[in-house]
C-alpha cells in the first residue's frame, strides 16, 4: 500500500488561487489578524506530517485489532492512546475553537483541509476529535457561561473528549419518539435516565473524561421533536476547582461489532439517574444540536473525500507499478515483459474518475466551508445570505461526497483486481470504512429529502435561487473568454437543466405530497454534478493561463475536461429520473413487492 502523502499543492491551489481565502479572512470580523497565508500553509504542512507519520501507520493495525470491551471499560487499539496524545500536544483539538476558552479560532476553510488529511490517514482515529469538536460547538453556542468556562478549555486541549448521544434502539431518524428522561433536581441539575446506541467514542481510554451531550425529555415535555432538550452529562463529575470528582452514573453496556471503522468505539450507553445540566433552553434541544450539524455533516462528507483520496493514491501507485499486457498503441516499455496497467484506457478511466470526483469534492468542501465562515464571522445581509447557502449545500455535501466516496473506494479496489480484495493492500478496508458515512449523521436518503423538501420546496426555491445566481455570476464573468467556452457553455446548459428540475419538483409538490421524496435522491445527485461542474470550471479558469508554468495546472485543466466530457453527462439521466414523478413508486400495492 502506498504511503499517504497529503495533497498540499491541490489544497494551496484551492485556498489561495481559486477562493482567495486570505482576502476573505482579512475582511471578516473576528478573523482579521488571526490567520494569513503563511500561517495557513504552516498549519497544513504540520498536519500533513502528523497524518503521514503518526496516524497512517496505525490505520491498518487499528482495523485488525479493533476496540475491546471488558466489564464496561473500552480499550482502543495499540498505538491509539499515544497518537491521541501527540495530536493533543500539537493543539489540533483547539484549531476551530473559541479563543475566549482556549481555542485557536481558525476558519473552517482551513479546518476542512485539515480534516481531509486526518480522514485520509485514519478515519477511525479522526472520529474521536471530530465528535469532541462537534460537542464543543454546541456547548459554545448554547450552554451557560459557567458550563463553557468549566468544560471548553479541557475539551479543546483534548484531556476531556466529547460524545453526542442521540440515537435510541427505537428512535433513529425520528428523534421525536426518544424515551430518555430528564428529571429536574433541587440544585438545578437533572437526573438523566435512558439508553442510547451507536454512540461514537461513548467510552475510550484516550481521555481522562468524556462529556456526553444527551437528548432527553422532561416529564411535562410536549410530544414529538418540540419536547426534546439537550443535557451535558460528564462521565466523571467535575468539582468546583475543576478537578475530577466521582464517577457519574454513565456506563458503556457494550460496543458494536461492525463492518468498518473498527478502531472507533461505537457504544451502547446507559444513563441510570446520571447528573446532567441543561444546554440551551428547555424543549429546544434539537435547535442546539443543529448548531453543530452543518459542521458535522460537512465533516462526514469530508470523511468520504478523505477515503477517496487515500484509495486514489494507492490505486495510482499500483497502476504505475503493475505490469500486464501491452498498450493498444504498442509496447511502451519494451525492455519489460509487459506495460504498466496505467497505459490501458479503462484503467485511466477509473483513475481519472477518482481524480475528477476528488478534485470536485475538495473544491466544493472548500466552497461550503467558505459560506460557513461567512455565516459565523460575517454580519448583516451577508451573514443571512451565507446561512441560507449553508442550509442548502450541507445535505449535498454530506450525501454526494459520501456516495461518491464509496464509488471512488470501489473503483480504487477495482484497479487492483484480485489484490484489491486482499487485506494487505488496504483497499478493502477503505471500502468498509467509508460505507458508514452514507448512513450516520442522517442517512443519505434523509439528506436528499432535506434538500428537496425543507431546503427547496418549503421555501419555493429561495435558497436554490441564491446558489443559481452565484453560478450565473461566474458564467457571466467568463462568457467572453474564448478559451473557457468548453466549460462555460455546458455549465450554463446544466444549470438550466437543474433550474427546470427544481421548478418541476416545486410545482409537482403543490398537488402531490410524495413528489419531493420521489425526486429527492436523483435531484441531489443532479445538484451535486452541477456543483462539481461549477467547481471544475472555476479551477480551469484559474489554471488555463498558467498551463505553461508547470504540470500541475495542465493536470487541473485536463481533469476538468474529463469531468465535463465523461461524468457531467450523467446529469441528463438524473434529471429525467427526478422529473418522472411519484406514480411508479407509489402506485403499487404493498403486497406486490
């Protein structure tokens, strides 16, 4: 298996040349002076070293060993505690944190690149700090000042980790029917009783304390999702001086035996009258949770992107080394018994498909992170605009990145042929690891329904119009550049196709309640392909004048051409499916299945 090398050149290209991130950072309130190009590059370079030298070497061994559970105690695989300590010593857990409580306050545009490297090197490891970061976001946005002061500094430094406790055996997507209860206590705390499943990092041996954010209902709570509250429940109670006190009534009943991410502890958690403290307002727990959902769902999408990049690097090295048959154009290496398989058109198709999907995804993750930064640090109408863009693009990023992540890892496995099915090459682990990304943090079907229903139909396409206007602005600016015609013209055509599909879905929904759900998955994929085309057109716009400088820019332009010629045409079929209506889905009796 190839040694992981972070794609720093691609990241620098996107941040500095395509999106001019340093200019944005310089003007956003709260970011002025916090980060510049040199600081950003230094951070990326340091993470590249950590990912390659510390996280990647324990990826396969962590998968082979997995986590262990013994009488309520979870042990992570060999090397994980040491790697976690190194991660925390570098201050990585504080990268995006609030500076008032010990965070570094860096922008998400930079954080997205860092997250990709961690996930490429070791998805299982990445889940531990990612869940802590998500918990910190919710605490910072909604908890009392006392809770922030007490918990955030320790969580940023990594000595205390975080876990998000939402799902119950009978309540996954439909959190409104959770049964976990919170009883008010005289001292202002709450007694939390119930069970949660699928809790990432619910117990582990990496940190000295684990801070659970638990969804629960008060005795007099309204029915459904309007009655959910959020509570902070530590594994160990915290004394007034900040030291750890007695063990709280929180236990890990078991860990799951899973298809992948085996070095990530997925726990069943029991709360038996555990002490907890309200985060945010009573019955407003879902709103508090959704504060971190946009960040977390982009983060899950980046897991798909990271696995894709790792699979591509493996496949590319193998394709250059593996010799089989001769090129259709004649021997390319006549001194050898055969040519390397990279000379064959179908192998190139597979590699270029990976490269094009990864490049489009990396650009779109940076684009979404840009809007997250504006939403967080911006002001006035610009902030509102950014919040709407984030709401629209988040389900696309989560679902499309991860659907294409599975596609890319399977393609990488296919390049290896039979060796891709063998553990020692690492490709089958990537397929297993990335599969969960399509399921957790809201299944991709739910993401598609969210995009089609709440983010598009419910507001009459208002959010979509903002995105379409942004793409159109780019088209208008590039339309007179002759060398950009091969990108701008098809982008304009596909944007129009997406507009028509959007209008059709909104219109159909006025008469047919099944219309959004029937169109949703194909609509999201249509949206994703057009968004990737927009990203590749922006990349080509920057790279075209520089193709004489070095091979990197040529690679960007030629990959963009591949995307437009070989992958974007899928939009035609997706639009036809999205426009097909619900009849073929709903007009069949259940007994006929």
